[in-house]
C-alpha cells in the first residue's frame, strides 16, 4: 500500500488511517450513530482515548456485488478518503462505510460530495453528548 501516492497536481497525499480489526468495526456498528446516503451508510464511534486522527473502514457485503464489483467499490471509497473526504472526519473517531450498489456506478465527484456531507452531518450528531437525564428518564434542566 503506497502511503505517499501523488494526485493529479503532483502533490503527495498520505492515506488516512484505516480500521483493521473486526472488533473496531463492531464497535462502530453498535454505537448507534449513523447516517444513510444513496451510495453508503456511515457509522461512527468515538474512541475511548478520544485522541488521534480519524480512522476509516469499509464493508461491502456479497449481496452488493460480485468480487470484482466489491473490490472496485473499496478502491473508489479509499480514493475518495485520500482525496479529501477524510478531512471532514473528527479526531478521535472511527468511521465505517457500509457500501451500497450505488457506490459502484455513482460518478466519483458525487461519491466524494456524499462522503464529505455525510461526515459533516454525522459529526454534528456525534459531537454533542446526550443531555443528562433524571432517574425517571426526563432530561435534566
């Protein structure tokens, strides 16, 4: 994996950090913070330490496409992260993209736009901690 690939302008851009372990993917899925977009669903979880740059992972199920299609979707999403989609991610957060079939055929610019908008929307929702609640379940003043 080349971490110093060059874009069209000749500038070197580092690849964003990726999720590697199954437990990291499951934690993002169970956090309950998600946003749906036409090409994918984004799931987010804050890391316990709350530090470090954002990390990204992608899931493409077999029902989405065949092996070639799934690999192409993964490559397209990774490239979108590298070209700027990852800049919208919040520090100390893990993001999982659950790809849909539309990610295979969507124009790349649209995929990049969906990624940045989705990360901004989910960041707003995940940034605010839930309000403290009383014992009876109503929000405290």
